[in-house]
């Protein structure tokens, strides 16, 4: 009987998972990084395939920027006074030649489009990406130092419907993968002008009470007051502060109203406390969260950034996008027991005794050349043991190669679903297996 191997189930090595064993290991992956083991890869492939298919179907095209960028790119875009830039980047070298492993992908996408002059070719660029990002954070469940982001950026439009489109796209993506336990939180933090006014309101409100805030917030009051809103330690105080959404201009309010209208049929809540920890956001901001994740509950985050392209030397155009952590998605898959069946190979070829091992090798390779998938034994194992492996791999057919049958130019072919076994000419095996189908 074939038991499909669910790749949603994590590979476990019993004793090898123990603290004792881990402490004795001479080499370990750096903390905050993960190996994706073979049983798990089919699930990753499913995510990658779904991104490429679904995102393309909404008109987004893939862009693959480098993992290394000039550090100054992130200072200029993510923001000088943000946690990411102040303390979380892996940076090499100094001064204007300093390079950093990208902590996020948005700045690279904007840089690439501006650098290559692509806005001269068309106004609207709808881009998606999938790949690693790096942040020197304190590792914990769902928080890694190397993690994988998938995301989209729609650059060149201020239409509120495209804010709704990117949100709808990620909701569609989660639904396709069977993820149902998530919430969408939405906010509007205003345009450049609203933000200037709100900055002053915040300063006025916080300054007399700054003694009650943590040291870190104190340094941020003058340098970047918005980032005080991100401080987890001062949350009780920041919750009492005036809200950005209450200080939006008429045009930002209209924009947000149309975003909401365009989200008809999607369930979301307006959460005025969503601020996002990066500097470039304007107007719409949003997060997808899941209670299955624990403290690091953001499955995805994004929003509009209408000044960034212009600030980076490009045209003055609006943009919006999001990024999602794939490792966090994997945690949700585990919690919901979402897995992918391993691929069943077409055949496993077994040798009845050692005299025919060369023939088994030859036959297996002929079948592979005929586009069939399958394997054979390379460990000199007994016939019984070879059958056990055949079962484990889930092969659809077992080819039994014995000296007697070979003498007649034949092998035995056993269909593992039906159980019947037949002696047939070697030359007919490929055709038989192909005709039996998947
Ligand atoms: P972010 O909120 O910093 O936004 O990251 C987006 C997502 O990446 C998070 O919601 C989370 O799922 C994942 N993530 C972030 N840090 C880690 C980590 N240390 N370990 C595991 N997963 C993590 C951005 O990066 C923006 N570039 C999103 C965006 C695109 N905004 C507009 N366009």
C-alpha cells in the first residue's frame, strides 16, 4: 500500500533533534537560517508555482534584482531612522562603497526600474518577486535572519483600485493554497502633506511627556517621530496618541473610500493603529495577520508609497505593493496540516540477484531516456529490501529483473496499484508503463 508522503509534515530525526545532539554537532547552520529539507521542497515548489501562475494572471511580471545593493539605497528608501537600517542590515565595507544584503526588495525594484530608464517605455509597471531577504534580528519563531519574501509592486499609478488589487491578489493567493485563518487590517496614514501636519501634532503631543518614553523613543522624537509609533515597549502610551487617519486631507479620505469600495466582497477591518515600520509609506497601509503565528503574526505587509520613485530619481508617480514571508506561510501550513503529496515515480527496478545488477542499471536508464521517472538499488540490498524501498518511494510499477526471465529477453512488470504481475519483453516495458498513465 502506498502512503503518500505529505511534505507538510516536518522531517524529524528523533534523537538528532535533541539538545544534547545539537550541542555536539561540529557545524550548524547560523541561527535564524533554515535548511529546506527534501520532504519539504514540494510545498515550497507549490508556493513558487502558485506565485508565478497567479501573479502573472493579474498582469504582474517577475523582476530579479541582486541580493546585494549599495547600503545607501536602503538609507534613502527604507529610511535612515528605522530599525531595519539602524541595526538590522548585514553590511560590508564602509562609506559610499558599502554594500548590504537586501533587508527587503521594494527599494531594489524601484532602483532597477529607474536605473534602466523603464518608466520612459511605459507608465505602469506591475512587478512581482520571490527570493531571500536578510535582517540581523533576534531569531524567534517566524523571525529569521535569512527569510524569503514574495511580493508585488505596482509602480506608476495612484488609482485606489490598484491598492485594492494587490490586497485582493494576496487574498486570492492564500485562498488557492487553502489558507483560511487570516485577517486583513487596513489603514490610511495620509499623503506627504497630511504627514507633515500629523508629524507636528505627534511632536506636540509627545514632547511634554517624553520622560515617560523609553531611551530609544527619546532619540526618535526629533529624528523621526513616526517611528515612536512602532515601539512595542511604549505601546500603552502610543495607543493614546492622535491617529493619522483622523488627520487626512479630503483627497486622502476620498482615496481611502475608493480603496474600501474596491475591496467589496473581501473581509477586512480598518485598524487605525497599523503604522508599518518603514519610512516610505503614504496613504493606504495594510497587513495580513494570522492568529496561528504567535507573536510574529504578520503574514504580509504593504501599502502605498507615492514619493519613493520620485525621491529615487524617477518620475513623480504613485506606487503600491506588499511583501509576504514564505517561512511564516509554512508555519501556517503546518498549523493547518496543509501538505503536498510527493510525486510518485513511474517505476522502481529491482534485481533478483547480483548477476543482473548491470542489466537493472541498463534497463532503468533506457526507461529514463523514454521520459519515465524511477530509481534502482545501489546498496547491494536483498530482493525483499528492494521491494520495501519500492513501496516507500510510491513507485507505480516494479520491474523485477531475474536471470531466468532475462534469458528469455523478458522482465516481470508489477503494477503496484492493481497488483497484477506479468512477464513481458524488455523492449515493451516503457510503452506499457507509459500507457498505464499516471
Ligand atoms: P515588511 O513588513 O518589513 O515589509 O515585510 C513583509 C513581510 O516579510 C512580513 O509581513 C513578514 O511576513 C516577512 N518578514 C519580515 N521580516 C521577517 C523576518 N525577520 N523573518 C521572517 N519573515 C519576515 C516589507 O518588507 C516591504 N518591502 C513590503 C512592501 C512592498 N511594501 C510595499 N511594497
